[in-house]
């Protein structure tokens, strides 16, 4: 019965984007990935595997779901995006720049000392962020508190938390999940970037073979598992949130670390490795895209 439900959900989620929109977003995702690789090279910083795996998620959120305005970042009625997997900061910075929240040329300052784009996001250096992040396991708890506060104040704003699968190792994630269920926070969305890669091994070996969908459902959430690199499916699923009234929603995005660059894909090495000039050239050729910012030498 469960397998039948999963199949039905997959069919249900395959709703079309506006005509011409999907190819446009796919091209943008390639360019964001090219930007991430360029930033890693220029900033001499790793975590490319994690950044490349969540690009399609971020592009879908910022272009098709989040109600945010780069000219009014403190609008009380805005949706909140909490980027809990802060080590993948280059992907977030690139999408923020493309959407107009920060100047595109700021991306050239990534991971440079004293600059506002450190290798883990800092709200005090970049005011358009909702939170500072990088110490894993805190984003969902903070997001749960925000969602509770928004409901208490009668605002219909939504809170989305983008998490890594590795941070689900943390007990704080499940404490927050229980609280969100108890308080019927259907304005809360958790998105798990399930690339099955952690710093020291595979997620399924470290956490067991049970699915994240089942885990969230056991805590009283409504959850769905989708292809995290299919922008059409991501957007269609986002537009159905909340999945159930009075329940928080979770989307488990099946992804691949290093997505988009063949020699980086699903390679734990690229959690740490800094691309060489040759790696950069090969990656940009594969992606057939140029970085968002002007590269000067």
C-alpha cells in the first residue's frame, strides 16, 4: 500500500511550470553551479559537493515559491528562508546575488578575510540573511520558533528550512520536529538535501536505511520524497505546501553531491577539495555556463 501511495504522489507532483519557465530555470541552475565552482577556486575554499547538490532546490525556492523582496528585506509579512546547511554557502550567495539581494561582484570576495561572504553565512555581515549558520542542527529549531511566532501574531508568512541529511544526526532536529507537530505549525517547511554524503561517510550507513520521509511522518509531519534535481517536480511539490492542514511539511530531496560536474558527482573527496585551474576549466566546459560575476586576474 505504501509503495502505491509513493507512486501516486510522484504522478501528482509532476505538474508543469509556466510555458518556457523550466528551460530558463535549468539554464540558470547551470550558471549558478558554474559560479560556485569559480568561487571555490577564487576563494580557495571547499564544500563544493554540498553546494552543487542544493542548487536546484534554491533556484526553485527563490524563483517559484518564496514571497520575498530584495528591496525590502525586513518586510514583516515576508517568507523566511533559513539555510541551515551553512557549509554550502556559495550556492546560497550565488542565488541571492542573482535575485538582487546582494551585488553580483561581491561573489568575488567569497571566503576572503574581513569580507561579508565568509565560508559559512553570517547575518551580522550580510543583513539579508535570516540567521547565521554552519553549526549543524540548529536551523530547524530556529525555524520552528519563527513559525510559532508568526502564527501567534496572525501572519500568514511561511518558514522554509534547507537542511543537510547529515545534520539529521543531531537530536535537536527531532526535538524541533516534535514541537512543530505539537503546535500544528503548517506554516513550517523542512527541505532535506538528501545527497547521502557526510564528512566522514555515507548517510545511510551512519543513520541507517530507514527513510527520512518515514522519520518525519513518525513525528507527525506530512512528508514527501522527490527528485531534488528535477526543478519541475520541486516547484510542483512546493506549490502543494502545506501538504496537510495543521501539520508541518517535509520535502526529502534525493540529490547527488557535486551534481552537474561528472568528476565531482558523488565523490566524498569534493566535500573538502579545492578545485585547481584545470578542474575549474573542465567544470565550466561541462556546465557550458559562465559565472555570474566578472572574473578579473
